[in-house]
C-alpha cells in the first residue's frame, strides 16, 4: 500500500485553481518532495492531505484512509509541521511539547519519555526549560519538528522545513530529517523551493508549477533524462586547430563545439558525456594533440526545473519564517499575553 495517493486532486479558491488535477503516489518509507515556486500549490496540496482543507474534486488517501471520508483516521497516522512556525514563545520548549502531547491525546504514561526522546533527537535537551522566546529560528523549527513527531506518525508532512534559515541550520535540519527517516522508518512528504534541499534529501520529487505536477522522478533520473552534458577540454594552443577538426568529425555525439583559440579551451555538448570522453582521447591521439585537462559537467536540478517549466524558480528568501514569527506574535497579542 502506498503511504500517500492522490487521484485527479483539484482545489479551487473562487477563480484561482491552486491545485489542478494532481495524481501521484508516495511509497511507504520514501522521502518525497514537492519542488515549486511561490504560489505553485504546495501548501494547498499538503493541507488537503493533512485534512485541513477539503478538495474541490478528486481523491486523496494517506495510509489507505480517505482524507475526505476518514479524516480522523488520517490524523492519527500523520504528523504535520506547517510552513509558519507554530510554537508558543512564552512557554518553554518542554512545555510546548507537553501541550502537543495533550492535544494529540497521547497516553500520559508514555508522554515524558517520548518528549525526552524527541528533545534528544533534535538536540534541544539543554534548552528545554528555557522559554522559546530566547530560541533561534533554527531551534524553533527543530522544536516544531519534534512536536510533529511526538505521537510516532507513519507519515510526516513538512511544509518548507527550512525556509528562511541560514545554510548551516538548513543542513542540520536535513540531518534530523534523514535521522527521523532512517531511525523511525517514517515516510516524509516535504515541500520546498530550494533546489539543494530537494536534490540532497529526497528519494523522488514532483516538480509543481501553476497547480500542476510537470515532472516526477528521482533527482538523478531527472538530470539523466536531460541527456546532454557539457565537456570542457584544454589542449595546447598550437594543437587547438587540429583538435577542433577531429571533434567536428564526431557529429552525432558532440554538438555546439566552441574553441577559445587564445587559451586552447574547447567546450562542447555531448549527448552521452562519459561515453564521449574515451573517444575524445582517441581523437587527440589521432591528431597528436596533448590534452591538459578535461571535465564533464552534468545538468543540475536548476536545468531540470527550467526544462520542465520554462522558467527559473524564484528564490524569494522572504521567508515563511519571518511570517511565522509575526504570526506567533499576533496570536500572542490576541490571546492577551504580554
Ligand atoms: N485560502 C485561500 N484563498 C484564496 N487563494 C488561496 C488560498 N490559499 C492559497 N491560495 C492561492 O492558491 C495558490 C497556491 O497557494 P499555495 O499556498 O498552495 O502555494 P505554495 O506553493 O505553498 O507557495 P509558497 O511557496 O509561497 O508557500 C496561490 O495562488 C495562492 O494565492
Ligand atoms: Mg506554501
């Protein structure tokens, strides 16, 4: 059974179709990511899967349970860490987790030990008795993730888990996600608009743009599918003419061959980069050219994104994180707290 399955899932807000006929599945035990720009429909999909929004049409199942017909059963199987940080600033880290445990009706006998375990997982034991107001952004996010995991969900939903965090903190959070995945066997569904996050963390990704999934596969296979690789070659300046002639005879395998006669640097696009390398060495030895350096550059996930969407992902560091802080402050104010 798949951990998540959607069939023709659609969600409209008035005339805006936020999620447009999405069908995909996530295997049990996978780390699966939705990669897409602002407004692509990532959070909306996640909110349907976590039963917070009703789909306009189509179906979705989590752990085999129908999100529309069996929302309670879905909620028991999942942990959800929303895009905006949802911790209470004036409670301590431990108190926040205790509140989480109460809200999810966790049995008292296991609450304390489970909180200890989660605090240790996200390395917040030292800070657990301090109010969250003194925590850094990364620490708040770690606490939020610990809360999502407290009741041992089968599927953990992480909406933009590292948005607005610096790169070191981001890497640290990736490590926690990997540990959560390997130590607890949790299926992880995350959304991101960071290429590196999708590339390094996810077994498979769905590229989502304008409410539609435009591609779905492992990052490696997506890059391979683009096929062409860039080969850069350096030969002695005196050899560059002869070498260029030999390369031009390899049409079919190489294209877009360019030579900088000043430096002897030659670049070309190869339909099969690693396969072309021995043939390039063969060509060099035929014409008596000495190769000083050679490198093969594979397409990146940015190239994949551009290929499928026709535009680059806008990396707006605007930050759900600062929005999260603002939201937490507003909540605090409206509850009359100091
Ligand atoms: N409650 C709502 N009412 C009206 N429109 C909405 C609502 N929620 C989302 N939308 C619209 O649906 C589209 C998808 O929004 P969504 O929040 O799912 O995108 P996202 O991919 O999560 O973007 P981001 O990277 O900014 O978080 C956007 O055009 C958004 O303005
Ligand atoms: Mg979002």
